[in-house]
């Protein structure tokens, strides 16, 4: 799935459009799922994913291979998602708690979520985490990225990430067991 | 950490056990590539997504690159046409003024005091009044009546 830096730089030299098409086909799914797990709503995830790739297209000539291609794209996706969530919170005329309840109801909607009861509970528990912590948990547990990769993407130290993940797991365990 | 989570989930799962045997990994691994647990999307969603992305990026840039020189050409051509039009109108007006006295459709000669006044209607149906000295500009063959 992941293109190497060498692959992408080689194609970029010859044809920017071709390189971009390869990037879109390789990364649209993981980026969409990364974003969707954070925002839950499909329409929001759809818009944000498109915005991510529009930004990738605008900056693609500046990509020199200093970081890995997927790190670069994931970083853009993380920033777009966190910006969206922060804006949403600022714009919300209802309380944050009510907002979380509304998003949680989307998980209950069988048209939006095809997971079983346990997965639903996990997703709802994740919603109770602060955004950045939830993002770290998703990337570590669900996307199975290494701490090093997550550190490259978020710009946070490995030690801080480990601590954040540890606390996230504890919280989720408590939330899920309390719900039964 | 995964083991801890599995310890939590295992007893919970047993409460919800279904007849089919599902592997622990498939049941609880909600990874991006695992279909069970992924958010629902339509079959052709990702085809549509990539089409939308390309329309807003590569295709948008290509289209604007094609349109831009055409826009310039159209603007220049339009300016030339306008200028040509204005010049033509000026020539016509000038022509008209110079020639109108030669194209008298009807005239009336009147004498007012000692001056000879000619009233005539030109090709544009406009009433013109000229003093006799201006008759030099009139083609005499067109005069019908005379004092």
C-alpha cells in the first residue's frame, strides 16, 4: 500500500499528475478511515479527505523527501481533522457534552455503523477521549502504526505518546466495563 | 496493551457469542483494512472520491491552463472589434456630414429679408436650414424650385 519515497520522487520528476494519481489511489482509503474514525460523520469525513488531497496537490512540488510520503500526508490529514474538530467545538451552540451525545447517536444508527455491539461501545468510549488522545489511540491500536511513525506525524515525542496511549487504554477499559 | 483489551473484551464477547466461530483477531481487530468494524461506505464510494479529488485538482488546473490563453485572445479580439466599430462610426458620421448636403430629398427655398434661406429635408428626414451662401455645397441638379 505505502509508496516509498524513492518511487514517488522518481515519478514526480517525470510527471506530477501521475505521481498525484498514485498518491490518491494508495492513500485515499486509509486517510478516509483515519478521518472518519475521528469525525464519525461520513459527509464530514468526505469533505475533510478531499481537502487533505487538495492540500497535497498544492504542496506536491515542494515535497523533497525529507520525511516519508505517508508521514507527510498523514500529518496534513491529522491537522485538517483536528482543525475541523476544534472549529466545530467553537461553533457549537450546544454544550460539548450534548455534541458528544449527538455524535454518539450516529454510531447507534445502523445505516452508519455496521459493527457489532462491542465495537459500538469501543467507538463511543473513544468519543469520550480528548481529540488528540483519541487520534493517538486510533493510529496506534487501529492503524497499527509505530510510536516512531506517530511521532513523525504528530510532532509529539515518543515518550509523551506512550504515556498518552497508556492513559487512553485505561480510560477506555473503565468506560467499557462500567457500561456493562 | 492489546492483551489487556482482549482480557476486557473476552468475557464481554462471551455474553454475545454467536453460533459461528469467529477468530479473535477478526472480531476485535477494527483495523482500517478489516471490513468488519469499518464504517459503512457504498461500493463505489472510493471511485467517486478519487474522481472528485482529481476534478478539484489535476483537472481543474488543466482546464484553467487551457482557458487562460483563450480568454486573452477573446479579450484582445473584442477590443479590436470595439475600436474598429468606433472608427467606423466616426467615419460614417463624418461621411454623413460631408455628404448630406449632396443628397437633398426635398427643399424649399425661402427668402427672408435679403437672404436666401433654403430649407430642405435630407436623406435622414431631418429638416435643414442653410443660408444661400451654403448652396455652394448643394448639387444644383437636385434643386427643383428656385426663386
